[in-house]
C-alpha cells in the first residue's frame, strides 16, 4: 500500500528553501559588516519580515561586536544577478539609502544605511523597531491618530523633497558606481497621454476633446521637465512607511529615483493612487496634507507658495495620475465585474470625480466636462451608484 506524501514533501521543501534564503541573507550581512568595520560581527535570531518585493528581508540581533551597533539590524538581500539598465531594484535601493545616509540625521527620512555590498547584493540598515505602518493607522479605529499620521507623512514627504532637491547628479553618480545606468523617468507619461483617449472612447464611449488632449500632453511634458526635481520613493503606499515618534519614515526604495516632486504631491490629492487597495479620505484631508507638504518645500521652491501656481501644477499632475491609473486598471476589470465600495472601479469613479472637482476650481471647463463624463460612464458600466469607501479609521 502506498502513502501519499507529496503535501508533506512540498511543505518540507518550502521550509528548507526559506531557511536557506534567510541563512544566505545573514551570511551576506555578516560579510559586508566585517568589511565595513574591519572585524567579525555575529548576527543571530533571524526573523523573516516577509518583504513584498524581490528582496529577502530579515531582522537579526547583534550577538557580538566590538563596535557600538544597534541591538538589532534589518537586512535586505537581493539574490540573483543584477538587472541591466536602470531597473535593478538592489542598485536603486542601495543608492537611495546612500543618498539619505549622507544627509544630516534631522533630514534623513529613512533608516540609516550601516553597510552594503554590491557583489553580495545586500543592505544592512538601522532597525526602526516594531513601529506601526501608515497602513496600520488607516485601518485601525482611531480617526484622530490616522489624521495625525497622514499629516506627518505629508510633512516627511515634503522634507524628503526639500533635502534632496538639486541632488540628481549625486544620485546618478552613486548609481553608476553600483553598475546602474541613470535613465529617464520610467513612468509612461507620454504613452498615457496619447493612448488613454482611444481607450476611453472604445471602452466607455467617451471622446476626448482637443483641449483635453492638449492639456494631458502638456502635463506629460511638464512632468518630465527639469523643474522641481527631487528624490521620490515612487511607490507611495501606506505600508511603505513607519510611524515613529520622530515622524513618518520611508521604506522600500526599489524603484527610487529623482523625478518631478509635484507628481508625488499629486498623490495627496489622489491618495495612494498606485496602491492596489487605495481607499478614500474624508473631505478636507487632502487639502490639509498639501498644506503640510508645501510648508516643507516652499523655502526651496518659493514659487509654490503662490496658490494659483501650485493649483495649476497639481491639476496637471493629478490629471496624469488619474489617466495613468485608468490606463493601468481599466483593461484589467471584467465588464461584468461586481463592483463594491472597495473595488478598483469605485476608486476610478472617485478619482475622476475628484479630477472634475479640482478642474472646476481652476476654471478648466473642458476638463471638467470630460472628467464628469468619464466618471458617469464608469459608474454606468460598473455600478450604478459607486462610492469609494473611506479608510476604516474614518468610517
């Protein structure tokens, strides 16, 4: 009689592979720490932090060291070979941490980089502890705490931009040292500005007028311009930030790059738009977040202290974010999908309505009409009556 063992075998193999992955990360970290400090440093008690990207992320305790190191460290190990061009996540993350570690501590909006090695593809960074993420705050039951965390996140984002403005040459030089190649902004702004009108007409039956097409093309050009450039984590998601006593700190720079900071600022109007489960914020919250961000950057970019100028810039980048989200999400949603208040169709309806509202405040009549028609068509297709749910903290 035979006995079925495949399930147990698979479990054993999976556990063995995970153990090997963690051991490899620990060994790589010990090697680069020894090289950095000139003496052996032993790490023990590894804890798998289950990163969502390609890296193995481990917290480990420093068992023995002749140096004054933190009790615990976080290791990010990228097994495998480098990716050619400007898309290697290890190179981008390592360079991002190097850029910030060179700044004064009060301007460093992320953990400190303690050691890294390009040959071993590993980073060792300061452990900020078991602080909650911004996502934890948004999904808890305390609206005041969530509001405080969002404003802190906005200030930290502004501080991040202000401290890295004018440092693009430094970033690119560091990237070349790790074998990376600086490249243009990888966001598909021009493709989006030219392809979305055909998608909207084919899928929703909504044409795009010449003035709206021109506005999108102009916005794409502005986003790629040399103005207002600073470092961006790119993946501005609530789970990529820790809420610490010293303010929100950013994590995960696998797509970090220097780009137009106003693209990041538009995420305050279209909160966490690239996140797979972005929900809504209560009325007035986005405006408060923008004010917190602007307070940090207006000293570097005085023109942004002018309300009319900032409103115009934000409308451009908001248009790009909404079009990009539509370009990315609409083809993925089945026509007969059951769309509830937390669905991506509900998010698209909300984002287009928000675009119409802000376009009206700027007197952009053609864009108002277009955005309202798209929102109505999306609601008719996937609804009717779609309303994006608030984050649980605000319900």
